[in-house]
């Protein structure tokens, strides 16, 4: 009986037994073309006839486009948790932020959730200057001196969150999960809750007003994991490249970053679109964010900003200005460290470079060695700095510098990026540091009460050291002459027992993370063992095969 039913049904949908009609549909490129559509015969009844309705007639007529930005944000209220997409100034929803800044007298005490808090008065920095933000949940403060000053003087709250954990906590709520476990931040200030959320008026000397949140931990397969709670947003401000009238969004290059995850999270998601296009003009294959997550759309009118414009040096240009001898020596020292680090990379490696000195490493790759550079803001296959005429505000690295993309590169959002990182798919991570211990602990993100740069992606990059080799490149001593390689780090840890190799201008050390021991493997030209001992704040072994850098 069942077989007869199947044969009967199949006979009705085979084109040779059906009436064919020409209907518009979409080809692989997303444009409309004509194709024969099967018209089911009357034996299927009314349901069959309804299903065969003209495609355009089946599309809901409700559109989400608002003519007025001010009207679109009218439901944002004091005390809301505001999720703001963007990385640095790339993909920042400045049109929406500017409109909200105009309501400074009525909308206050916002909790702003973002990777960072703008630069000066650009990006979310505008809301800092209008006094509308009471708390920030972010991973990186960077060069925002105004925000750093507010926090250090007890005038604003800050929950400092590792970058991968931040996007993970946003993703958790968007997916219906109350919390998730991550190796990031285990055995650090993040787990211990020792970074104050708010200082008392007057700063650190006045004491802590709101302490940090201590986290629950659990071991899985011998590794410690931290339980991180989901973050729930009230409103999300997002900027996208192309958006159709029902909310399907396409992001451009590295401008996706946190945006797609934030859009999925909030009760009210408002998108400012660089281009608003008709329904049906975007290929379904191209959609990064389905319209189900978008509530309102406005036209983006604020121009794109570039935080750090970096261009390739003109090989033909001559710089006649002589360098200061001290500056020249410092540059040569940094290059010497980067050149040695480059020798650790093999052809085809996937590599993540921290900001600062690590970005010099690609200049010194050995002949025949090419690597894939991953940037945590959503690039795999990052290229060199662009020439002036090829600068693109949507293509930046994790240091907010303008870069290029190599042939074969890929772009993706921050959630995808940190899945690569935490999952151990990166071969080598090269980072700078303020301090490193003999056991491989690393500290590189803050000096309590004095300096708050932020965690950024560093805690995630060192979270899987058995699969991703972590190399630290740094000067051997601090500016005051004190050792940076210590028995125990004195500053808050970025990661515990995570570093496998330390490269300075004086020497190279291998780290036995399990035994907690250092071994000196190489000395720089002209450097003695006695000098290294005098400038190193812990004991170390000396390799029987001690080499030259």
C-alpha cells in the first residue's frame, strides 16, 4: 500500500507527467532567470495548488526599513545593555551612535558591550564623552586614554573580558545557552576575579568599589576550564555593507567581526546599511546574517573611519633625515629579535602575530618559507601593508592597521576566528610580554592601578599550548633595568604555563612548561653567559649544545 502511494506521488511530480510553466527564479549568482517549474495536478488537492503559487506572491510584504534614524532608536532607554559591533573603528555603527549621542539628556547609564570603546570621540568614544555609559564590557582599551583615565579614577565600571570569551558569551545567549566552559583565563585574574570592575573615586589608592567576578572552574581530560556566563543584550547597533529590505545582511571583509553574533543576541537589533537593496537582489549563498535576527534598518550616513592608517613604504623614496643613534639601536634590536623568531616558522604554517614587535617577523622569513597569517578580527591569509591607493577601511589587522589580503585568503566573524584559536588550529602564536616566568607563565595586559591596555585576544591565543606553540619576543629587561624573565610573574597573568620559547636581544630560552624550568639554548653575538645570568630574574639550565643567535 505504502509503495503504491509513493509511486502515485512520484508520478505527480515528474515533469513529463505535469504541466510546466515558466517562472522567475534565482541562479547561482543570485540574479533572476527563467526556469521551468512543476505545476502539481489537481490530484494533490488545494494544498498542492497553494504551494505552487508564484514565488513573488509568497514573499511577506512587511519591510523593516525606517526613514528616520532618530525614530529607529527611540526605544533605547536608560540602563539598557547596548551591544555595539565593530573592531577598532572598522565596522562601527557610527550613524546609530551619533543619533543616540543626541539623546544624552534622556538616555544614560548604558552598559556598553563591544570589543573596544572607540578612539577619542570616534565610535563608542562619543558616548563616553557625552557621559551616557556607566559600564563597559570589553576586551581591549588600547590607546583610549580618556576611558583609561575614567576607569583608573573610579568614574566608570569596566568588566575586562578576553576577546574570544566576549564573543563566546554573546554567542551563548544568542543560542539559548546560559553559560559555557572555556580554557581561556584559567589560573589567571579572570578566573580569580582579581581585576576590579570599579575603583572608588580617587582610584586604586582609594580602594575597590566593585570587585571582579570570581569564576567557577572544572577539569575536563586533565585541563582546567572556566565557566563563563552568557551576556544578554537589550539593543544591538550593527553596521553592514548590503542589507535587503527584510534584513538579510552581507558584511564586507573584516567589518563583520562581532556584528553577526551581536545581532543574533539582542532583543532589538538595528542595522545601519551602507547599501539598502530590494528583496531578492542578494544571493542566498552570500548572506552572513539572516533577516530573522534584524528588526530595523536605516541608511548609514556616517563615513568609514581608519584608526591607524599604515601603508607600504615606497622602495624608491629616500629618507635623508638621519636617525637618532639611540632610536636606530632600538630598531636594530627589535629587528634582531624578529629575525630570530622567523626561523621558528615553517612553510605553510598558520601563524598569529601579536601587536607590536611580532608584526615585524614576516619581514625576515627564510627563503622559500611562506606562512598563512591569521588575525583574530577575522582574517586568514593576511597580506602586507597596502600602497596608498589601495587602502581599504574594511581590511585591518588586530592592531587596527590597514593591511591587504593574499590570494587564497578567507574572512569570517570573530566567533569563527576564536574557534580556530582555542581549538588549536594555529601552529604558532608570537606575542610580546611585560613578564614571563621560568614555568612559562606570561603577563602582558595590565599594570594594576597604572596601565590598562586590555586583554584582547592574547588569553585565547595561549589557551591551548599543547597544540599551538607560544613564542614570546621581548626586550630582556624593562626600561628601569629590572629583569622581565622571573621566577614568578608579579603582574596579572595572561596565561599559566603556556610559553614554550622566549627570544630576547640577548638570548633564546626553551621552556619546559611541565617541569617549570628554563634552558638557555642560544646567546647573541658578543653576549656572555655571565651577562645573561645577571639580567635574568630566575635560575636556568644551559644547553650542552649552546649556540649563537
